[in-house]
C-alpha cells in the first residue's frame, strides 16, 4: 500500500525569519518504523563520539538493492536506511531500520515547469540507501552550515538521525566523504542522477542540473563555498531555493511517477533486475522491443512485451513463446535469458521492408541479420558475438536481401 504523497503549503511550516516563501512543495513521507519489531541500536550512543561501522552497529547492517525495470520504466530502491560507514554523533538518536521501497522514473525527462523541493524531509536517495533531506532543520535553521560558514551539527558527510531515529543526510556529500564530480551519489526524487560537485558551479542551472552533450540531464551537488548561506532559504517568489546544497528544485516531475512505500507492503514488478546485472556490458538480457505474433484464444495477434507487462502478467507469460521473447517481464514465470526468442517476430530489413521471421532465419545470415534493429536483444544466442555498437548505419549501407 502506497504512503500518501502530502503536498504541504509552506504556511503550515514554522515561519522562517525574514522570509516569505510562497507556493507549495511536494513532500514524500518516510515509511513508518514498525513499533513492535523496531530494529535499532540497543546501546546508548553519546554525543560527539565516533561509532565505527560495522563494529559498533551490533547486528544492524546496511542493506540496499537498486533495481532497473525496463518494461515498467521504473528504478526501484529497496533499503533499510542504515549507513554503511562510520558516524560521529551530533545528537543521541541512534539509527533504526526504515524499510524504504522507493519507485522512481527510470527515464525521467525535464519538465516544462520546475517543482519546489521541501525544506525538510526526503528529496533524494543516496546510493547507499540512506535518504537525503532538504537543507533545513525543524528549527528552520540551516542544517548544513552555521552563519559563520562552519559546518552545522547536522551538516557533516556522514549524516545524523532525526527524533524518530531515521538516519539521513543534509550535507551535499551524501555519505561519501570526498566525492569527485563523476561520483554517483544517488538519485533525486524526480529520477535524475546526482553526482559530486563541479569545480565551476556556474554552469549549473538553478536546480543544480546540467544538460550533457548527449542530451542527458543530471544534477551535481554544490560545496559549501558554492552556496551563499547569508541569503534567506527562499529565493523570493521563485521555485528555486537559495540553499542549493543537494538540489535547488526538481527539474523533472516527482508527482506523477515517484512513490514511497513500506517494503512489507510492496511487490517488486516482475521485470525488475538488479542494476549491476542490467549494466553488465556482456549481457543482452532485456525484453525484445520487436513485435511478436502469438496465439490468443485461437486467434493470431501481434503484441509487444509492454502488452504482457500491462496486466495479467502470469497468464500472458504462459502463452506459448512469450516468456522467451519477454524474459525480464516474465522473470518469475519462466523467462529465460539464455535462449533466443522462440516467437515469430517482425524484423525491419535495411530497405525498410518488414518480415515476420524466427531467430532461426536470423541464424542463416547473422552477419547481416543480427545488425537489424533489436535483433541482438531478440536473438540473444544467435547474435551473442555481435556488439550493439556494431549496429550503425554505415555497417548496413547497401546491404539488402
């Protein structure tokens, strides 16, 4: 069951001295900590004392799994929000497990309008499964740095726990002591990745984002020197805030595709695979993007894997040849990445004509046919020796059948 997304008008928050924030932001409530089965550090930790991971964490261990779900177009992060590094206590609140199940868009896009981040509460998830919060403490003070520019009690890279024992970060390092500009720190709640700071922050937009030469978009955190903490938190009536340590705003749309769930009430979509497996360069295990011809109630129909994933997945994966064509969607129902698709598939030839063929037809002339669009992902065994990078227009020029 999904936790409710709470859109909080800023006048419900404690007033910020010398500041009039207008508009509303979107707030994602953290999963609840189970009372009777609450799993926390039993010892009383002392303020300003360092505690070493894992030696001082008793039986608590960091647990995080990041999944890529290509058919349902989601990135899912399952974590217990326990830090995987040593910490120095800024208060006496020990960490407890928080069972996050976070769904983010896998392929986010920059929206026409920006969305305000909340001053408090989670705005991103670090790569170690610990959430990053907005830059403000409950007192409305800057959580990251004091007025003299020194680190605030909650502003160190290793984070701290709130009054409900939920560990989190305010600092831009997001749990990595000295990140570089190409260090992946985590994912914002609109789905875009967050990287370490750039030497020149002037190239970033007001949300802390930058568009790369390939058209992709990503955030970079700002160092304390790159944020003017003498300014008020709010930037007048603008969506973007001034204390842009992690984010200044959301460039994407967190309202439509992002959800926070409790792990015990969450079912992982069947097309999800661990990110490290998905990113394996040697793997071509994805659902085929090509249309297959299958038999439904005695009638021949053309269908894509997206149709299989839409509803009644188990029933549709049981249709003959579907599980081999859609191995990720059908991962729990016989999907097999180690074989070619057994479905009759519509291939587009180099002259633009389309033919319905099996992978055995591709195997008769793999040097040509494995270079057809999506043939490698469909005929995984037949085309195993053909790199996707080889599929270029130049390699297929004047090759017709």
